[in-house]
């Protein structure tokens, strides 16, 4: 009888002290993507683990309360890390490291397992020559502030891949505009099964941009444009021939020039300017005094007028075609002092023409 009791007790102790299962034996790893750009993801076979550790099979029905607690403790007790997850190549070796919090369960333990990367697709290489052949690049704007427009003539699957130009928006004639090797480009190409060749460096010569003088004195026919500004201000503020009209006193304070418009400027160029973002601007800042006509002339108002031309583009002889320049005309009322107007336009990027 004593021997029978001891045998039963031994069986009970042994069954209650079964060794913890190594969780790394239940981990599998899947590899996806392209060779050299592959990714790894792991999976833990929890169904097999619960069957081996808790003697629970999901096909046998819903677990009892104690089993549920054991399952939750196991699921909350471990962490899995991989030695490398991205930029994988076939035949690479990676390790899966499993750690277990023994305070939460004694039924599983941590461990390590090594996997060999396989089944990654061989990528196609996109070369410099292919890109230079299938991209049509045009340049617009002023030299020094030029922007590129790119048309993609690739066939599927590359016809929707977006390419960008390095330093776009600051290009000048004679530059070699380079296609940027960005993470977005490499990611988009990877989605289509492509990688960039090691010597990838497509370039396009920048040409056809408008030449805008750096300084007003670089304009060979500057005096012609100054004369046009003077004539325009006199036309705009011409004395009336009638006694009930107005007479004007016109004073040029400063002549300003700006090569390039500042980005995000709040400049108000007036009704007659094509755009506040025009480049090559020459303006006069005038004080205008309006008097009543007749024998008893009285000052009616005083304000500041800004009159000039934009889009002053030079040819190979540094001469501007005055028939193509665009008029600028606006005013500031007497709530603006002359000093504040001058500072305002200096803030817009204008410099005085000496």
C-alpha cells in the first residue's frame, strides 16, 4: 500500500514539474521582397504551443477559466527580437532571440534560433542610361531660380514612378541637373521590383531659362527703362486742364531693383502687375502731392506711388526687350510714411539703384 501511494505521489510530482518549453522552437520567419532589399517577419505558433504546454486544442472547444488565465499569462510573458529585419539578401543569417519573464509563467523559457534568408526575388537594376532616355526634362523660370518639369515615358510598371531634380527651384543655365536618389524613389522602385544601379547618376543640361540681371547696372538699356518709368508716372499724375481738376507735384525718392522675388512674400504689386512673384523688377518710389487747380491751390492729399516694370529679361547682349516687360503700379496712402514704404520694399528684397 505504501509503495502504491509513493508511486502515485511520484507521478503527480513529475507531471507538475514538466520542463519549460523553449519558445524559440515555435517561431517561424517569413522573408519577402527583393534580394538585397528583403524584409523578415516572425510568427509564433501559439496553437501548437498551447497544445504542448497546456494540453489545449482549439478544436476541442472554448477553454475553461483556468486555462484562459494560463494562456493570457503565456501570451504576456515573452518578447521576440530579430538580429536584422531589413535590407536582407539571400543566404544571410539572422537570429531570433526570445526572452521570457519567468515571474509571469514557468511553462515556457527563452532561447535563440538561427534562420537562413531565402526565396527573395532577384531585382532588376535601373540604370542611368534608361532614365536619361525615358525622362523628358524641361526648365522654366529665371536662371538661378529655374524649375524642372519632368515627363515620364517609361512603360509599366515604371510609368508612375516620380523622379525629382536636386536643387529644383534654384537651377541656372549651364548646370547639370541631377535626378535625386531619395528614399521615396528607392521605395517606389522596390515596390516594382527594381533597385538603382551602383553608378546611378542621370543628368540633364539646364538651358532655356530667362536671364535676369543680378544688378540694375547690368542692364545695357537701363536708361531706356528709367525713362519709361518717368514717362509713366507723369502720365498717371498729369495736371488737369480744368479749374475744378487737380495738379500734381511729383518727387522721385529712390529707384529700386530686385533680381528675384522672395519666397512667400506678402508684397502687393498693384492692379497692373502680372504677379507678385515676377523677377527682374525696377521700380521708382515717388512722393505725390495732389493740389486743387485754380487760383487758390490747396493740398488735397499726399501719398506714395510705386511705379515700374517687372520681368526684365536680358538677351545675349544684356539688353531687355522693353515691349515684353510688365508694368507695376500701386500706391500707399498717408497712413504709410515714406520711410516705412522704403523699408517695406527693402524687406521685399529690393536694393537702391545708385
